[in-house]
C-alpha cells in the first residue's frame, strides 16, 4: 500500500511540475503581453501589445508637444485610436498606467496622483485580483471583474475621436444614452475639441456632427442599408461593410468592417468637423481621405423651407409658393431665417380649418396635392411609419400637419410635421421629396403646360387616337416579327452570356421613321464614322434630337459588336453614360438610336487649338470626375459588371452643359458574378495608346485595363495632347512615357496645358496628374481600382502613394510587336487607329 501510495505521489508531483513548467512557458509565449493585472504597470518604457501585434497601449506625445497621454494605437503612434487622459495630460515622462487597488484602470502622474480613472465601483473589496484588463485583437481594451468574470468596462464604449471596425456608433431609444465621438482640439492637441459625432433621430437613424455639442453642424441623412440618404457623395464602395443593428434593450448601432481581413480602417472626426477615413491594406496606409463638404452640407444653410443647391447662384432659393422670411437678410446672403409660405399660397386644409373656426361654410373644397422634388436631401426631423408608398401619400394628405413625405424601400414612409430644414438638391442620389402644395399651385403648373399646346386639341386628339391605334397594332406586329429575327442573331454570337439577355424593354424604331428623321441618311446629317458604321443626326417628329448609328453592311464583322452594344447598354442608366433610346432591326439594317449630344465628343474640343479654350480647368475636372463615375458604375454599381475596353477621348461625348457621357459599348465585355476578375481574349480589340501592356501583348483584360485607359485619358485631358500625337516623332515617347519622364525630373507641372495653367488650380491639377500616373502603372495590381480613383478625385486626400514604374511603349517597340502578329486595321472617326490582332 505504502509503496503504491508513494508512487502515486511521485507521479502527481511530476505531473504538477510538468504542468507548471508548461503553463509558465505557455504564459510567457502568448498571453502575458496583452494583459495588465494588479501586479503590473505600464510606464514610459513599456507597452502592452495585442496578441496579433497590431495594437499597442502605452504613452505617446502628439507632434510638437511634450504632454504625455496614455493611448492605444494601430501599428505606430501616428495612428492613435483611443486616448485615456486626453484632458489631463501627464506633464513629464513619469506617467504610469495600471490597475489600481480599487480595481479601476488608472493613469497616474509622477507624484502618484490619479489623473484619469475608469471610475467604477467594485462590489468585492478583497484587496488582490479584483480585476484585469486585456488589449484585444480588434484594439479594444477590456476590463474584467475577476470575481464574476464579467466585462465591466471597455474602451470601445468610451471612444475618443476614432472608430475602427466593430466599434459601435450607438444610441438607446429608451434611455437616450449615446456613445459620443469627440474631435481633437487641433491636429497637435488631443484634448476634447469642438465637434462631436453621434447617432441620432432613431426613427430613421443617421449620424450627426455637432458643433459645441448643441449646434447641428452636418448630418449624413438616414442609413438605408446601402447608403446614407443625405450624403450621396459618400460612395457605396467605401460604405461597404456598414450595418445598422438593433439590440432588444433599445440600442441602435452602426458598425463597419472590411470583408478582406487584410484591410483595416480608422474613421475619425477631425478637429475641424470633417469625417476622415484612413485605409490600410496589409498594414500599409494606402489612402487617407476626408469626406468632401460643400456649403450646402452645413446644417440648415438656407434655413427652414430654403432649398440649397451648390450648383446654382445664389445657392439658396425658396420653394414655389414661399418667400424669404426676412428679405433684407436674405438679399445679404444671410439665409438662416429661411422661407415662409406666401399668404396667397396657403394650404387648403389650413384655410378650411380657419374657415370652420369662423363658422363660415359653403366654400368649395379643393384638395391640396404634392409636388415632387427629385434627388433631395431628406430634411431633418423625419417621422416614420411602415406605410407603403401609396399609403404614405394618402396618410400625409389626410393629416393637415403633414407638410411633406418621402419613401425609401428600406427606411419606409417618412413624413414631416415640422418646418422642413436642411434641404439640399443633389445632382444624383437622395430621395424624391413630395412637398404639400395648395390646389391653386397644382393647377397653375398644368395651366402653364396647356398654354403651349394648340387650341385644336379635340380634333388633333381624335386623329392621334386613330393613328395611335394603328401604330400600336403595327408595333406589336413589328415586335413579334423582330423577335423572330432577333433571336437567331443573338444565338449567333459566341459569348454565352449574351443569349440570356432580354431586350423586351427596349423600344423599337421603324426604319421609315429613322430615315425621315435623318433626311434619308443624308451626308449632311452625318456626325462621324464610328467603329462599325456612320452616325447620323436626326429629328424625330416630336422635335427630339437623336443620334442614329447605322451598322454599315460593308463592315461585316460589326454585327456581333452591334448586338453586344444593344445588350450592354440597354441595361444601363447613369448620368455619365450615353442613353440608348431604342434600336431598329429591320430590312437587313441594324441601327441604334441614342440621345443626341450637341457638343460632340471630347476629342473635338481637347485637341482643337481653338476649341480647347472652352474647357477651363473646372470643366475639365468635371469631365474627369464624370468619366470616373461612369466607369465606376460599369464596374461596380450596375447590375452587371462591365469592362468597356475602348475608353478614349472620341468615345466620351459631351452634353450641352459639358457633362461627359461614355459611349460606344461595341467592345464591352460583361462579367457575371463569380467569374474571374481577369479574362483572356484571343482577339485584342481596342485602341493603341489606350491599351495597357498586358492586354496589348497578352490579351489579358480586367477592370484594371479600363483604369489604364482612364489614366491615359486623364493625362490627355490635363495636357491637351493626344497620346498618339507623340508617335509622329521617331524615337519619342508616348504621352505616358513623357509624363513619367517629367515626373522623374520633378517637373510634372509642365505637362499641363498652358490654357488651364492657373496658380489657384495648381494643387488640384498636380493631384490629377498624380492619380493619372497611378492608373497607368505597369503592374496591374498596383493600379488603383476605379472606386479608389473616384475617392482620390473627390476628396481631400491627404496621402497619395507615389506612382511606380508606368507602362508605356516606345514607338519601335510598338512596331515590333505589331509586325510580329497578323494585324487588321480599320479606320475610326478621328484617325486613331483601331487595331485588331488575330489570336496567336
Ligand atoms: C472620474 O470621476 C472624477 C471625479 O468625479 C471626474 O473628475 C472624472 O472626469 C471621471 N473620469 C472619467 C473618465 O469619467
Ligand atoms: C443672420 O440672421 C440671423 C437671424 O436674424 C442673425 O441671428 C445672425 O446674426 C445673422 N448672421 C449674420 C452673419 O449676419
Ligand atoms: C397628424 O400626425 C401627427 C404626427 O403623427 C399626429 O400627432 C396628429 O395627431 C395627427 N393629426 C390628426 C388630425 O390625425
């Protein structure tokens, strides 16, 4: 027995020793360094590090300051995400962070005075091991009560100015408690500044930024599951990963995250009230930008019922039926007191109420109605209900206090019973706002419309009726026959994706109608020759101007491109893409009907010494941004993923306000979900000079090919020179090569077109060239995506990476690669050569 017992003891001793050693090693290796216990402290020379090594807790000083602050940072102390004692700096370098004997995390100065504490009261006071704190892998410092194991405090719920992924922007409906983010006082002073950010208006939650805690400064508008309705410039792309969640205890919260674990971001509120996002990829800061703000973004710029439109002058106006409350102030551009309803434009329901009160009946009842304003910022103080769109309207009409309504499929029915404030007209995005107006105003507008029509309405209507019947019958017959002919055409094409496209929604034009509209395709009506046939200007009977693209019978190989274009573009709608009005497939003819662009194409301006002057820098920048947005829509926002493959100046059309519209989708390729990002093609089609090397040489194309072409286009727009113009000189570089040479000589500004040279714009021009060079880098993966390009263009980027080696070909190199392959040339409308290489 004794022997046995002895052996057991030895075994357990061995076991315990081993366990002890193992545990110590284990502790040393992994979890010691991210935890503070009551026996440890962090002083000036120490930090603790999260297990994944991304975050550190320690002391730091801001630039030009000797103040010491206990803080958490990401990678380096230039990326501070949280500060403990921001308003009580330690004045010398003898500060200490530790777990106090009362269980709180505290910061102490050199004289052992507590300058900051988590200020909690712990129930157990058993002297040692009340609590411990851990710096977690997401950057959260978490204090745990060691007796209960519960989390009693964490830094994510007590933020400074910054939010990182998984941090919450939260508020509670019942208690009103909310998490506030507070800006720094200045870039070098982290003490609590003037701006705060928080989640507000919990009926339809949105982020508010306040000045001095009480004055609204700007607001994002409600989150609709995809975008903030009042901040359309904040791109869906970088809002990716945002969520709005609701806890049962009444807490609503927004969070954001990145799908790619190699990505990280720090969202912060700057000392001057802007929202800044620093994005990291593989622990490298690749872009930092601030959300653009214009005058209209500041809360209530135009006062109640004032409509702000940054593109008009002056920016503020009153809605129809309203007038400035204080004309004198208003004329001095002090718009803050806004607009009031004119006496004569009073709402019927209000008048009725007053009449009833005066017991004066027998007045004709003419109901108020609504006037719609598109692309509006949702006014503040929205009420919300679950009514559908129709019910939303009828409910609003039925309640005299309801002044306006709007509907969003995610948010639901929004309506307003208070003065409408913080209105803005966006160029895109926002909501349709339905403003309640008196009956008189509804008639006034329809009367105005009627005045333009001739008096013979009854007769004309009769004739039209009969004709319409005939046309309808004809169109139906046409549609039927067209379907018979169209289907085989679609099946002919090799690309599998095209077969499944339906063209049902696309209007059909009759051949006769187009022939009449273009004066029988008269040479005088010809606008130019596109890739596969001439383009004509035409007038429809109703006066609408159109552009008709007629597939030339001689081109032979154009049919597939034609059908491709129909399929691609009929699905797309964006202000920076040319709009397809319909098509015609009749009598062996294939024609596309587009909206007419009075200003032709970009190259007609850019490369014409006299016309070039028309494009000042503002216009050029607007064109650059528009093209980028159009491409972004193709790559990301449309239901299909489309690569254009032939972006060039002659394919950018300009409308009457010089807004760019991308056209010519004959070569576009559709990618469907799940397909590879890169594809290979046997036929290299496109335009030399705009093609990236991997495409020209190997037939590889991807979204980054369009980015390359965009980069070339951008350099052309800034320099006013054709990329191809350089090929005229032996030995000379392409525009890209020339730009790269200037960049390396630190003389990039001299690339700028002298017509737009203006010291005021120098910064903006330089930034554009920089972005252009990033787009034409040789390595595909180094080129930014188009969404990053848009961000770089529209925001005050504080950090752009330097461009790496760009891709360009010397004339000779181009020649040799051309001659090594069988090439087929066809001329396009501006002497730029369209080269088609047969597959190798
Ligand atoms: C903790 O309490 C003290 C005294 O009430 C107060 O001055 C200090 O601001 C509090 N600290 C925090 C972080 O709430
Ligand atoms: C604008 O008008 C408001 C309201 O009358 C007044 O309080 C404010 O001081 C004015 N602002 C300026 C800059 O004159
Ligand atoms: C009109 O709507 C408001 C807000 O929902 C409500 O408080 C009020 O009672 C309604 N008035 C009538 C007459 O229904």
